C-alpha cells in the first residue's frame, strides 16, 4: 500500500510528537475554536468513525483528536499522529451528518495510510527541519492547505508533477479508506459524492471562488466515478441526523463571526430557519438565538429562546416527515450546557448562583464524560462562593486531565480568590504552556518565584518547570531557523 512505504524514515512515535508540537501552536491561534460542545461533538462523532474501523489507529493505537478552526473557507486538514481539523464553514456547508462523515473519514484515511509520514520520510533530513515547515504549513492551511503536504513539498523544491502524482494516489487511497469507514459506521455513502458534487458545482458557477477543499483535494473525473461505482455496490442506508449535529452547527455559525454584523447575520439566518419544517432545525434556530442573546448580555431573552427550543423538541414530528428520533429526546449535554450558561451569565440576580450550583452538580453526575459541564460545575462553585471546594475539585480535575488549559485557568482563579499568589501564577503558567505560549508561561513562573508566599516546595516546582519550558523554547527557536 502507498501508506506503508518508507515507514522507517519517520517512526509512528515521531509522527505523533510532530503532531503534538504543531497542536501547541494551533491551540494558541485565536481562530482555534476552543468550544467545549463543538470539541465534544467532533470527538464523539469522529471517535465513532474510528471505532468502526479500529485498525486505522495503527500499530501504536493513536488517539485521534478532532477540532475546529474559525474560517470562512470550506476546508479540512489532517496533521501527523491523528490530529484532524475541520473549518467552521465546512461544518455549516455539510447538509447532513453523512456529508460531514465523508470529510472526516477521508481525513482519517490520510492519517491511517501515513501519507504525511511518507512525504516526510522522502525528505531524508533531520526531523527538526520538517517540524518547522509543518508548523508553518498547518497554520497556513486555513488559507488552503491540506495535511501540510502541499506547503511542505513546495518548501523542499520537489517537482510539481511529482507532487500532483503523489496527491492523486493519496486522494484515491483516502477515498477508499474513508468510504469503508463510512459504510461500516452506518452512514449513507452517497453523502461523499453529494458533498463533493455540490462544491464542484459551486466552483463551476463561480470560478474565482473555488472551495479550498477542492483546491487541496482535487476531484478528478476518475475519482468521482470510482466513488459512484462503490456506492452502487452498497445497500442504501437512511440515517436521521442527530440533534447534536444541528445544535453544533448553530454554535459554529455564531462563533464563526462574533462581530456586531456577524451576530446580526446569524440572527437573520436563524429567524429564517425557524420557518423550516424539521423539529431539530427549529430547535437549533432557537438555540442559536439564545446563544446570540447571551453574547449580547441578555440572559432573560436567552431563557425565552431556550424555552422555545425545549417546546419545539417536545412536539411530535410533523406528518409525512422522516424522523428516527423520539418525540421527546433523551437528556442532552449540549442543551444542558446552554441552560447552565444562562444560569451562570453575569447579569443574573444573585439568588441564581445557588440554583446554578444545584443544576451544575446534577448535570455533572448525569454527563460524567462531558468536559464542558465539568468546567461549568467549577464555575458554579466559584459563583456560589465555595472557593475551597472549587479548588479541591479543580486540583483533582487537572490531575485527571492535565492537557486542558481552561482547567488551569479556573484553578488560577480559585487561588487568586484565596490570596495564594505563587500558586495562581504557577497555574497560569501551565495554562499558557498548554496553549503554546512558552514565553508567557515563563513570565508567569518568574512572577510566581517573586511572590511572597512561594515556599521551598513551590520554588522547587518552579525551577523544574522553568528548565523544561526553556528547553522547549530553545528547540522551537532551533526548529524555526
């Protein structure tokens, strides 16, 4: 197989290390959508695709990580080691979960066949040089790059024809793997052609507006014909989209542009969407309007819109419409999280703090795997004045989930409320380090060292962490030369 060649030039462990280094830079980018409901949905959805074909994890059993970036171009890209991104615009353009599954499955195919590792292996150079190019390529991908292949290859001066030939082979193989994943996960495989075909039609109508996904994933007639032939061999599957799919798309629409004009455009879109017949679409529109109301600092209007979403979901489906969902959906983490956001909003009356805490406590027990609700519970503890309890809870959380910057930010907030200045700056240092901001992290450690309450134990931890971050900083500078 294409993905099996030249494996010795870039080990799976090195591939993962490259991906983790790139992710540190991406997490520090303001357009990285660090939104708990979107991240949870993408990772649950993408995880189900991976679980349908476990061998895509490879010999080292990589944990895939799916994330979103704020960008109005239709694109998605894969990074070394199982990190897969989707642009917010592509989430909005996908008309069904089958279409979204076609894109994510294709990117999983690139990772599973180690296309990036093969390209890096062909360079036969020190790994530090490819890392610098990959960081640049990953950040540039929002302007139209995929899997760092195009930018990286151009940087090394490979012949254009060789790049195109490799790209075509890789795309066909990713199509094949992605198609198999979709089918085994129970999705309608025609979603792949439907999505690609709609983008191709758009590019023919507006030649100067070719979707970035088509630029980075060139669709040849041969590829489309091959996908269509595979579809004819598969039994037709009808699968209703989940409520979460519609809710997450509403979140992405609001978060894609949070300017005054952007929110006004989103509001107009949701009001038009309210006229659509589907319950889930109507509920998502009310949910989006509730989110906009919160952005505008109006929790009362947000509650009105949220209640309207609940009312829509309580109604039976309209006659003649297909719905595999029950009239009243099961408890939903995204809806619960929105209701907690409303309870925790700044402009709520003081008495709401205790109610928010009770509901957040119940929610974390109902949804123990939701990282967003776990963070909301910590916010609720702080809002109710239970600072010591919040500190204990967050200290346990950061031990279990060491790679979540928001947990360290919240922990810093609790330490500040207790007047523990050294610990506050140490927690902020961890938050910055996880977000790729090594210099800011070092500055926080310096402030922690100067704090009057820094004892022997804190100083030892500060010194050790400072050495680690300084070494990382030296490596980053060396890589970018």
